[in-house]
């Protein structure tokens, strides 16, 4: 009996030995893990408010008078003249040789005078220029420039022809732009009421003509 079982046992043992010596391999395929990083850039828009201030560009005429964009130098010089003659009042009328019209003007300022009026006219000049301006300068200007249809300087020569034939008139009587007034030294001036009238003749008296 034992002899019959021996071959069977040997067979079992061989099978066991064969099973222990073999290796079963399991192949696994790993899928790669892809990590995507998304960078989000946030832009902050800052709204800047730009303030625009309206300014007037001035152009220099001959000398110390400056004008705005819609103002002629001929008118600006007349404004300066009228400003000088109207002091201390700073509201007056001025004639424009360019348009042939008379405009209301109003001036303000301290060291720098700015006059406005008419059809957007702007005129600027330093007060220091007014301070050194004299009546003699004003008379010379009035006789060589167009101050308008009511320019009294234009009528002075015709009037002086009869008046000065019977009165002792100052040398520049014909250049006067005011009323007729007697000076302290007895001579007569046609610049009554204007700054500097009779300035070389002792000043004005209270005697006027007519």
C-alpha cells in the first residue's frame, strides 16, 4: 500500500515545487497625472480725472499792451488810452478802428490790469506802464490815432483858430482832448479834466471856457 502511494506523493511534491518556483507578473500601466496651473492676471484700471482750466492766450502788441485772441492791437491801444484818461474810474468806452464800433469796457486788477468787454475783447497791461504815462503822451497819441467819431482832438484845431486868436494858449493847445481851461500862469489849455492838464503851467484853475 505504501509502495503504491509513493509515486503519487512524489507527483504531488513535484507539482508543489513547480508552483512555488514560478512567478506570476502583473503588469500595470499607470496614467500620468497632468496638473495645469492657470495664472489669472487681474488688471486694475484707475480712472484719472483731468481738469482743464480755460485760459486766455495773450499776444504782445508794440510796447506793453497785450491782447486776447479776438482783439486787435489798434483797439487795445485805444483801451489803454481811455483807461489812462478815465482814472480813477475803470469803466469806460473805447473805439475800435477795426470794426468802427464803440464798446463798453471794464477793467480790474492791481499790478496787472485786465480789461474786458465788447465782443469778447481782452486787453492786458501793467499798471506800472500807466504810472509812467503822462498827459503829454496821451495828447501825442490822440492826435495820431483814430479814437472814434466823437474824437475831440480832431475838432480842436478848428476851434483853436478862433479861440487862440484872442487868448494866450499853451503850445500843445490843439492836441488837447478835454475842455478849455485856464492854467495858473494865465495860459489856456484844451486838456481840462484830463490827468496832467496844465502840468507845465502851474496846474488848472477853476476858469473854463465857455
